[in-house]
C-alpha cells in the first residue's frame, strides 16, 4: 500500500506530521484512513494534501467517522461534493470545509503562549466571521452542484466544518460559535432580582450581524434566510487529525437548520451531540447521544 505521505517540500503542518518522531502514531492513523478512503479519492488528492494538509485530513477523518458509524459513505466523482450516503431512501450529500484563521485585518489572531499564563480576550466576532465565510462559500458551491445536475432538489445537503485552524482558542462557549453564526445569538445575559424575591433569569441577546474592521456588517442569521434553506445541517469538529479522540466522532456535534427544505432526521448521527431549535418555545435544545 502506498503511504499517504510523500517526499519533497510541503506545508509546515504536513512536514511536521510526516517527519516528527513523536508523531508516528498520527502517521499510522492517517495511513490507515487513506487505505480505506483511497479508492474513491480524486487523483490529485495526495499532491493537494501537501499544500492543504488540514483540509484533506479532515476529509479522511470525516469519511472514516461516517463509515465506522454505519453510514456507508460514497464518492460520486471528483467534481461533486466530498461524499454522500443514503438514509431512508434519500441521498444526503456532505461537503467538507476546514477554514483557516484568515488573512488581513479580520484574521483570527494567534493565541499568545508563554511560560507565564496570559489572560486574553477570545476574538469571538473574528471567529464567527471565518465560519460565516465558509458557509457562504459552500452555499455557492451548492448552487454550482445544482446547476450541473449533480445534486437534486430533494437531496439533503450537510456542510461539515472543521474549526481547528479558525479557532485555536481552547474550548467552546455554551452555544458554539458555528451556531451563533447561523441563528443570530449573541452574548449571554443574566438578570438578578436584588431583593431575592424573583429567581435569576438568563437569555441570549440577539446579534444579527458582526462587523469587519472596515465596519462592513456580516449577517449571523444565515439559517433564518430563505437562501440557506438548501442546507440541511452543519456537522462540526473542533479537532485536527493529531488530536482526535479514541472514541471517534465523539468530539463532533451537528446542528439542524430549522428552516431546511430537506431536513435530516433527528438522531441520524448517534456518535456525538445533536443541536436543534425548538421553534415553538424559541429555544436551543441538545442531546448527547455519545454519552447514552
């Protein structure tokens, strides 16, 4: 079997994993994933991985998670979405994306590290901008797939995002950034009764836009817009290939588009957390399938 890794110059992340003696276990994992993914991979996959290591290993890992969890992913060809699977007689397409921290004034700043702990503000709006940009790009790709007849009007369409490079700040807020990018949720607001008569109450402020450094506003209510109804759900992972958990997929979560034209069934992915919007009560719900 040919190895995923090739000799020659490549991106820093590729060379680090390929050459570091303490990352042999990661190389073994990647080669195992490549052996299973190789038949449907496009002919330029390995060469492109030298430049876009994180993006390509995200595709490998995503394929492996869905295959391991009995969804039998397939590849339609090099010009369509990254994979699809059948569920209940309906085709579900999955388009993978791994946004970077970006460039220019709106880039997510590097996390400062040092021997002495440093208190730092999390650049939440910059992180959300990276995710809104990724979703906008993939919605455009969806339009291209539809115009070419690859994706049909009744097909489900999931955007699978790996946020590791766009967000190297540890942890997620109670409502993940990707969800905040789609249903206009802002900061948590807590109100207290100083007399102690009434219980404290908490709610999330509405934030329909974030602003770039240029003051241009970017919508954060994407799933409230008709143009995003073709997107059935988001599947998300915060981990890169070097840090995936032993129980594969358990670090992920998925979020249903509440207005999707072709929604995916509740409980379709039982290896991670599931989020959905209760429209009747205007609340965000979740279920930890992987802990049951």
